C-alpha cells in the first residue's frame, strides 16, 4: 500500500473495527478502481486542455449485488463507474521514399542526360570545326592540359577555343577524338583561366552578338532614301509632298536607330 491507501485503511479500521480478509480484498479492489478512474479522468482532462478530443466512449458500472455492465452515458457515482477510452493508434512512421537513381538515362520528360550530352558534343564539334577551317578563332585539341598532365589521367582529351572575352573548353572521351577536325597540340596552349559553365554561355553570347556598329544594315541606305524623296518631288500638291517627305524622313530615322542603337 502507498501512504494514501494506508491512511484510508486506518480511517476505515477506526470506524468499523478490525476488518476481515474479505473486507480488505473489497477495499483493495475498490481503491484500485478508484485510482484507475482517477488516472483516466486526469488523462482526459489533460487532453481537453491540449485541445484533443479524448472523451470516454463508455462506462463500466457495478450494481449493488456486484453485477457489472456497460453504460454509454456516465451514471451517478453509486454505480462505481469506470470510464473507458479507446487506445489512440500508435503514430505511424513516415513512409520512407526510396532514393531515385540519377544516371545518363534520367530524363526531363523530353531528353535523357545522355541525349543532351550527345547534342552538346555534336554542336561543339560543328562549331569548332567551322572556326578552325575559317580561321575565325584559335582552336586546338590535346591529350594533355597546359601543365603537361594527361586529361583525367588518360583516355580523355580537351578542346579549346579562345574568344575575345576568354577561353571556352570541353573534355571528351578518346573515342570522339576524330570528331574534332581541329589542330592537335602536344598540350593545351593556354593555362586554364577558371571559366565556369556560366562564363562559357556568356562568352558565346557576346561573340555571336556583334556591336551595333558591326551589324549588317537591314533597311534602306541614304541613297535609297534620297531616291524615294526625289521621286515624290513631282507631286504638285505641296501639302501632300511635304507629308510624304516627312514620312520618309521618319522612316529613315527609325531604321537608323534600330540598326545602330
């Protein structure tokens, strides 16, 4: 017995005299049920304070002759009700998602990595071969980096082009060596300048977009403009002639702005 039980038993003994063994058993069972009911009530109270829906689903009752039965609604205390609760389901562990292997066959819904790599290699070879044949840029390939070391320890080569804004380069496997019809060197001619993939994109964009003053004229030149104006000078209506002249001048001005920035 704990201290509370001892105190209760002492008080009962003082009132009723020395109890029998049967009376002691009844007291212990009654006390146990009371403690269980109290604990469950306390648990329900705590749940309510936390905003949880935790109410008894039924009550186990006992009548005067000791028969036990269930009631859905809480009866008076004379029936020694014991609140019954459902056991909350144990928390289920979150499903473990199997890691998805990412490799050359991984697709964005349109192309796999392998396909995109082949596209890049083909475009790269076509561009570098054209530059090398036309002498537009310094282009070369080598099995070795500028420091003399084999590319990735061997079995790979590097192709490099030097644009006005810096280098662009890529590495390819030995099987693709003949795809690049560009000059071969003992080692890469220039020390790596630290360019990133983003740098390569920007350098290519800058190279393929010449300054405004280098762009090809795509409108009428001044001689063509003058011919149009002279051709309309024969109009006898001066207002109409001035209107045509104004339109031609505005058109020429707009075209010059668009072509030369």
